[in-house]
């Protein structure tokens, strides 16, 4: 059995790539699960990129136009008239992308596990049957704990975090997400509340389960109103190389993940477009360089993450004072980009008064953001 491209992993990145390549080359996708979805995923994606990338509208559950930010003692709101982000159903997203790819000519091997490479071929296992598939290009899109990455000897320099998320019934503001930054209850990250509807929200954080439990108590959400619980892991940092010979890594397998929010769907899809160009041009090695925008975003996010870990809650309160000012809120509402956090930071730091206030808090903040 032979293909031009064999994609290992049927998540959003792998299925999106399959749809881009199908009809142009012979492509197949290997997915170890028997169905799509199931992974812990808040599923909030910038509306502009969602439309630009042509992701399926049927996966959209809710539209969000603003955010409420909370520290230990402060809060502020930013909002726009139009939707800034979509809340999506992960299972529907993956399945719709796979359906699109199959209609364009892709083959799918479900409930099939990649076991490694042998003599230039991929060794696959479907239940008790082992077989080999040969391809000109192999793509590892098999998540943070990528088997393909291990097979090519890729090295990771990253912070790996456990994440916990619940869906809880309550009364919520449907078009606003909540971001809580309080190291006294969530020391390692922030907590989020993303409404699916007026009566249902996804609530989660990274760190440990007790951090999530503390947040549920602070937010006065009833644990007995939780109707779904999921856990997972994320890697914030670098995994190199992204290409080795005729093998490329994509999405979470390449740690194409925002260190600021731990979201990876958009970065994976953007890199899938660049990988498609590299495959079709016959120059696989051009792929990583073509993803320079994503790499700049990751570099910025890692600086921001390092800064956050050094801060205490008093530092955060002082930053909240700056961010909640009318001047900064106006900048964010006018220029902020849901997926381009570097652009947002630069827009804020262009204001001399804002820059001076942040320097007074700590020069390290400005160095990290720039």
C-alpha cells in the first residue's frame, strides 16, 4: 500500500491538512481512536481566522464579542459589537474536516495505531492486524505526546502542564468569556469560563485539580452542576526539528501552541497551509521557515509566560490598574487580535504614558513584551 502523503493523527490539524492535500495528491490519515473528539478542548477560536481558514461553520456553538477580566480585587471589561471568537464543538469540527477530506479523495484508517517506521515504511496496527504503508512524505499530527516525534528523535524544550476542564450548568453572559488571574487560587496559569450558551459554560485551568476546585468555589459554581469532566496535557515551548528527511511534524506534535492561552487549533491550521505548499512544491524543508509568523508568536508567548511565572499577585494587581484604564481598554477594543498577541502588545506599548506606567512597575515587563 502506497500514498504520496500519510498523515498520522486525525485531530484538527491532521484533518485540515488532509482536506488541503486531497485531490492534489494521494493522501491517507491514520487515527488511533475509533471516533473523533474526546480530547479536553475549550474550543474557542478567533472569528477572523476561523473564517479566513475556511473552518466548518457547523462546528460553531456560540459567538463571543467580549471578555471580562478578574484579578483578586479588580475587574474590567473589553468588548466589540461584532463577534471576536467562536466557541466550537471539537468532535463536530474534527468530523466535518474529515468528511471534507474524504469527499475530496482522502483515505482514512480509523482505530489504527502508528507503531513506528521500518525500512522507510510506516508500521500500523488495526486491532490485531499489523501492516505497512509506504509514502513519499509522512506527517506527524498525533498530539503533544507524538509517537512520530519520538520516532524521528525530535527533542523538546518545553513546559508540560496538565489541564482540567468541566462543563457546568448555570446562568452565564452568553457573549462574554471570563478570564481570572489570581495566583492565590490558580498559581500556575489563569482560569477561564467560556459560555456555550446562557445555561452552559466550559470552565477550566492548567496546574492541578485542586486549582480548578478552588476556582469553582470562588466563582460560586456548584460542583453538582458539572455534567462533563475532561483532562489533558499541553506543551508550551519548542520541539525540534519540525522536519527530518521526509517526515514533518504539525500542530500539537510540533508544539505549535500559544504559550499565552494554550490554544493550538489556529496555529496548527496556519502551519498546515504552509506544509501543503511545501509538499506540493517538493521542498519539505521550506515548511518550517514558512511558519515564521507562528514561530514569532510562540517566542513572544514564551517570554510572556516566563514573565507571568516570576510575578506575584501584587504585580498582577498593578498591571490590572494599567490595563483597566480607559486609554488601554480603548486600544485593546480597537486593535487587539484574538490570535496575534504580539500585535496587541505592541499596540499597547506604543502609548508613551502606558509604557511609562509599565516601566515603573517593572522594566522586565517591557523587555519581555518587546
